[in-house]
C-alpha cells in the first residue's frame, strides 16, 4: 500500500478538504491531463464503477465535463435531470437517490439548488458524493480546476499570489469555494463588486473587500471574473447590466491602465461585453479555455481518488 | 464681472474675517482682496447700510417642475426665485416628468443651466421614475454631476430598497436623502395630529409616522455604513434620534423646513391652503425642539420646501387643496422676522450657507482671498414688505404676502456674475 489517498469519502466542499488533499488532486490531475492529450484518451481506472449524474438544476458545461471525465475513466454513466425526474412528483431527495442506488450505482455527482443537499446525501446514502454545485454554497470541482489552472500557470509557485474575484459574490458558489481553496493554498484573496452584491460579513472570511475594480485589478496577480445575471435576480441588487459593464466590467482599457500584466480567468459561461469584454476574454492573458481543459482532468482526478477510497 | 463691496460684515465661521466689517474686491469671479478699506475707481460698487455677506446660500430639495410642468415653473423662473431669495445654489429634487433618473436627464439639466448665476445641482432619483422599486443608475448619474440621491417629495417606503440604495450610493461617497414618513401611518392625514387638528376637524398625521421611518433609516445607515440625510424632520423625537445618531458617529445629517421653524399648527385655524405643507406644521413643543436642535447643531441646514402649485389646486377648501408652498423668495425675511429672539444671525446664516454644503459633502465656499466668489449679500435688519411683485415663480402659492419682514436680500455673486435684485 502506501498509495496516497484522500482524507474524505465525499467531495461535498473545499471546506472539508485538507491542503494535502488538494495537492494530491493536483498531482493526479496533472497525470490525467497528459492522458487526455494522448491519441488514446481513455484509461480503464473506473471500469465496473457506475456513476449517476444527478442534475436538479440546469448545467451545460459542468455536466459535460463530468460526463467526459467519467467516460475517459471507463465508468458506466447514467444521467438524470430534474425536468425528467420524479422530484416533481413529491419524492424526497433521499428516496430518489436511494432508488437509484438500489440499481447498484457507486458514485453520485450532484448539482442541487439547495445549499447542503450533498451533505445530506452523504449522511444518508451509501455512495461517494461529488458536489457539482449546491445553490449559493460551494462548487468544489470548479475551485479545484481554477486553482489547478493557477498552479500550473505559475509552475507551482502560488504561495502569496493575489487573486481578486470580481462580480456577484453574494449569489456565487464559485466565489466561496475559490476562497476556501485559495486560502488553503496560501494565496491572498480579494472580492470586488458592487457593495450590494457583497455580503456584509464576507470580510470575516479573511478576504479583502474592494468596490473599485481598477484598484482591485492593480492589486492582484490573477482576476477571476464571475458571470453576472441580472435577469435571474428576484431582487435588483444593482441598477442595470449597462451600468455594471461600465463601472465593474473588465475591459481592455482597465488592463492597459495597470502597471503589470495579470492573469484573466472566468468560470463561464461568459457574458461578453458585460463582466468581461471580448478583447480581454480572448487575450493572451486569458486562460479561460485552459480552465475548461483542466476541468476534465481535475474531475477525473476527483472521481478516481474517491473511487480508490472504496473498500 | 468685477465689483467692490463696501463695509460689509462677514458672516462665515470658516473665514478668518468672520465678524469683521471689511471691503471686498472681486475680479473675474475670484475674491481678489479683503481688507479694512479698498479704494478702486471705475468699478461697480455696492454699499448699503448694515450690509452683510456670507458664503452663497444653498437650498436642498427645491421642487423642479421642468420638464413636465413648465406652467408652474421653468428653470428660468426658478432661478429668478432663487436670486430673489439670495440663493446661489439649488439642489433640485428629481420629481420631474419624466423623473431625473438617468444620466441624460442630469446632463440636460446641467447644460440648460450652464449660463446661470445659480448652481443647479441635480439630486438623482434612487429608483426608476421615483417608483420606489428598482435602483436607478447611480454611478452614471454621479458621473454627470448628481450630488445626492433621493425619491424627492416621496418618502422611500421599502426598507430593502433603502438598504441597497444606501449601500450602493456609499461606493460613490454620496448620500441618500429621505424625508421620513411612514405612509401607512400618516395615510390620510393633512395636518399635525393634535388638538389643533381636532379643532379644525381635519385628519392628523401622527409624529409616530416620522419617528418610525427615521428610526429605520438611521439603523439602515448604521448597518450599511451609508450616508443618510434625514430631510425636513419636523418633530422633537426626530431631533432626539438624530442627536443620538451623531453621538454614535453615524453618517447622518438633517435638514428642517423653514415652515416648521416659523409657525405652529395654531395658524391652521385660518384654513389658509398655503400653510398646507408636507411635513405638516406642528405644535409649539415640536417647533421649540426643532429650534433648539438647530441652535445646538443637531440640525444641519434649513430648506425652503419650495413647491409651486397650480393656482386652481390651491383655490380650494383646505382639505381639497394640494400640499406645498413657495418659499425661496421670502424665506430669509420670514425666518429673520420670526426667529430674531431665539436664533442668532450667525447661526441662521450658517444653516443657509455652510450647513447645506456640509450636508451634501460639498467644498465650503469660504470668504477668503483667492477663492472663487460664491456669496450672498444681504441686510439682516432692513425692513421691507413682501408683495406679489416679489414672487418670481410662475405660481402664486406664497404664504406671508403683504407682511412686513425684517431681513432683505440685496443680491448674490456667483459664477462670475453679480446679480442685484
């Protein structure tokens, strides 16, 4: 034995992972990244493992990324989405999932609108759970792929690196998971956006809070820019997408005013011209598409490492 | 325009000349020289008995009816009212039709008044159309010159919107101006709740309506770290709340309407619709508390609550008449006449000049050599009779017509213009 293992049986959030866990995922992801760049992209690591992707909330890229990761690992995959489910018929989450497990499913990848839903499952069902986003709480694999991308870009030299997360911090599961992950890896984090989109007590996480995007960009080495969705907010926290773009959007002019080059990230999907302009998203400083590639490798690593915790 | 002002007493707590009688030479919009005596020939010279000068007076929350109701007042007639009353600046409310809720409206207003002697400072709407719901584009309005945000004549009822407004405006270091009035409590009231209302058979507005909302607003200011201007407070309870808020070092400022300083609800027995104003004129105890709050520095500025109303809307029984009265033209004279024994000239003038600028966070217009000249010129002890001819507004709803007043405005100097009325 002696093969390193994760300290957890589920990846419900970054909060539950140790620094060592994160580095183990990075190392494994690095290997899988080489695999998926080979002519034969598939390995038999999860043969005979069945994974259910349960998406109780819409997703395109996270779902595709997980499915691809599972298939590259030779797992058997079933997909389930809320629109075609019995959830609408009044069945509880635990019942729904237990029914699926009795079809002999080993691992569950779940996205759910309620914060804590994967934690509930982890307590009540006999399978490894991977959280693919629980409401406005966590999105651990996104944070892992984000930090992995930074890690690779800086050749592992990430301690002390300054990252600003720009946008709708209040409604973002990406922001919270990012902060946990980055802090565990020794990075400094700032959040930036309209004050109405930054929860009052966020600074108690040990992050800096800034409302001026130009100052935030000047401070950072890396800017992770979040998607803005005014149309989905039930309460209007800021006046308009237009004003957001003008005063909080990251554009070429803002970058040209900086005394240095910074790395540009975005978890997608991008609203071009709102939180980020095309000339920034497509610039040489952007690693947005690398993030997508790393997403598959990181998810392969997470699934692989979790499977190896099975007895 | 160049001019020389002779033998004028400076009333400006920020000036090193405060309290002194001096000559002032103004050239090309700047104060060129201040000294005991200046002799210059061939220059426009102003000399009057008992002359005083102070930093230009600023009114917060003046009603603007252009666009929408140019029949009541347009920018030009509004400027004339301001000049008559000694005001060099008006922070106008956004309740026009359409509302001043976007950059284009702010730009237009500033452009339309660019050659004025009076600074027209737009207060942008907090929400679209002052509808109390969705935040308007404050950053954009600020970039064009909005000096604060407010729903103007309307009190912002929704606590959540007020919270977000204070938070959002705080990024711009601008204040939200709100007149505290919980409408579900004041509802159908027309006058101050009390024995005077009972005696004239009119429904009252309880003090409570103001207290409840002011408490809410102060707590929201504390929670958000935002700046609140409690506009036109009218009760002793409000003075107490503001005193405490200031003691707690919250970013809270307060204004009072002149109506609430000069009159008590006893006057309503005459059923004069020009005394039907919002907030209502309250009883003696409330009035005394406001005066005390003013002299103790709890209330920061006096405002005119200048509201032009269509003649037909005032030529009605009190209960049917619209709220509002004109105030810019006669306000100083009435204040001076009615408060001479209780509010000293220095404090009164400070609450018209420096006070409102501090409320809005503007630079002071200090009377000092080298500064841009923004100044009001007046005779605080001069007697005159306020007549119809003095009303510059297109509307006619001015209280105190034909009354002999003490305290007369001579004119102003601002934006390189000397205007003697």
